[in-house]
C-alpha cells in the first residue's frame, strides 16, 4: 500500500471551494513504502502542481482589464494558499496610480473596517508603506504580543484568525501593491503552497504592471479627448442641449460641438475621424477647431462649411477621412438647415412623431476630389428633440446597420412622456435602451457621441 500523496493544490475547478486550512502531511512509515513508490508520488505531485500553476497563469493572462485581473489574482491565490477570503491593494510606488482595492468574500463594509487598521499593524500594510522588513508572510492573530488592539478588534468582527500576505513587485515597476488572504482559524500555508503562491505572484505582478501602463495610457488619451471637446454646453434661448460622450480604450476620433453664432443662432455638429489612438484624437481636435472657425464665417451655409472642412482635410491629412454633420439652427424660429458628409441622419423625437431626417447620400470628407451635397431644411415642432449621433452608437450594438437603426428608432419612440421635456433624460434613456447591460460603459473600439437639442 503506497503512502498518502502530498497535498495537491486546491482550486483547479473554481466551482469546488478550496479548503479553509492546509496542514503538512503526517510522515508515513518508510518500512511499508517501496522507494520507487515514494519517488513516483512526488513526481506526480510536482506534475499536478505545475499543471495547476499553468492553468491559473493562463486564466490570468486572458484578462485584459485591470479589475478582472485583480479578481482572478485573488481567486487563484486563495486556491493556492488554501484560504477563503482575500484582499488586494493596488498602489504603485511612483504615485501615478491607479489606486484600486478589491476584495474576495468581503463586503464593501468589511473593506472599510479593514482600512481602519493602522497599516504598520498588518503585514500587507507594511508592504504598501515600503518598510524595510516588509516581505509579507503569515500574520497569526493568536499571538498575544505585538498585535494592535484595533487589528484584533477588526479580526474578531470579521471572523478571521490569521492572514498571509505577499508583495506585488517587479524589477522594472517596483512595488505595485500587496495581496493578503484571510483564514478563519489560526493557520498558514505549508512550505509547498508558499512556494507555488510565490511563483504565481511573481508572474501576476508582471501582468499587472503591463495592465497598469495600459490603464494609464487609456486615462491620458481619454483626458486629452475630453479636453478637446466642449467643457460645457452653451446657453441659448429657445433651446435646451444635452450631450454624452463615451471614449474607447485606445481613444477615438468621435466628437461633437455646440457653438453660439451671431443673431441668436446656434451651430450643432457631430463627426468622426477614422482611426484610433493619439493620432486620431489629435486629428479630431484639429478638425473640430477648424469647423468652429468655418461656422463663424459662413455658418448659414452648412454645405460651404463642410466643403471648406473637406478641402482642409484633403490638403493637411490626405491619408485620413472623416464623417461630419453640421446644422445651422435658428431656435427662435425653430428652423434648422443641415448638411452631412457620410454621416448618419438625425432623429426627431416628439409626442406625435419619431422619425429620421431624410438627408441626401454623400461621401465622407476626404474621399472625393471635391465634396458637395445639398442641404436639408427641417422645422421641429415645439417640444420636439433633435438627436445627432455618431456611428459608434450603432456599431456598439453588434447588429447589422438596418437592425441597429431600428433599435435606435424604437429606443427614441419609447422615451417616457414624463421625461420628454428633459433632453438629458432623453439622451440617457436612448443610450441605456440601445446599449443595455452596461454596453455604453464597456470597453469598445467604438466611441459613442449623442447630442440632443430640444426646441421650445
């Protein structure tokens, strides 16, 4: 009869909860175990450990968002060290963020209680503070000496008797944060588990460092894009405005504008520049600034505005194209003259009708040697809202364009009567209905822009 196997690492199947504690195996009598069987059991244990480690690192490698990676790290670490609950604090030592705290099996209030414990009283807190002796390891609450009273109080409230902390560090990025797992009883992982957890954490730290850099790049691009858009919408008599803008993770070229013009007029514009990333954001800023200048000079003729914009784009950025729609509005008369270049038609939303504006087909800017298309006159009724939007709203649905347009029309038609007088509420309803389940906030290669104008 062979000796019992060394303990396998729990947690390959996430549906099976890992054991709360793990103890070292009792030694087996060597007299009853052939030497070859012992070696075979050890090799089988090593293979099992390596297989588990490979599974867990593969799962982590498939995460592309920082929050998802932190959740996966906590689950995998809990399985490796035999714990049930855990906490990871991301706090890069360079102070540039992002700062994130995520828990496993801990409610938001529980995290708040833990944060009231002085950092110097916990192993993971000493890691975060960069103290010289901060190398993590076990924290046993049963030790009567050296335990901060607040730490003991919080541990009793949350029902944990020990913890095991590990630093998240890389050679290039330095200290990124710390992870800690909590035991319900006084226990700690055995040496074998500590070794596997250390290997996993080293890989996880490198993966997190890459995601941190990506998150910072996304935040920078999003900040630049937002700065290039209107900081606030203008106040113009006889019209109420609302806008929503969602930027993709790499930053895109969708934009909008609302510009007061002479004699109480108003210029409304939406557009999209091809491509993504910093170059598309920069091109979007240049295009929007140019359109504002052309709108001031000849806004009463939207066709002339877009023709000038097309010439500028063709001369300065011949490898790039763009779609745009410009509307010259006289709110007091409820009159709009608009022209579009390869752009989706506006949508009129009112009590008696919900319909797309019939605009002529035209090519995007930069696609033809000379662009020109006829303008369209529309006259909204009192209380009606005109929605301008970019194609990203339609593309994010994942539907063919005809179905995406039908979804947009149905969303606009279903705006509750009680909120039709509020363009902000109209825009939010349309956005949530066309892109349900958080698709409007989820990472996507497509930007989303909606600009609403309600006429009194």
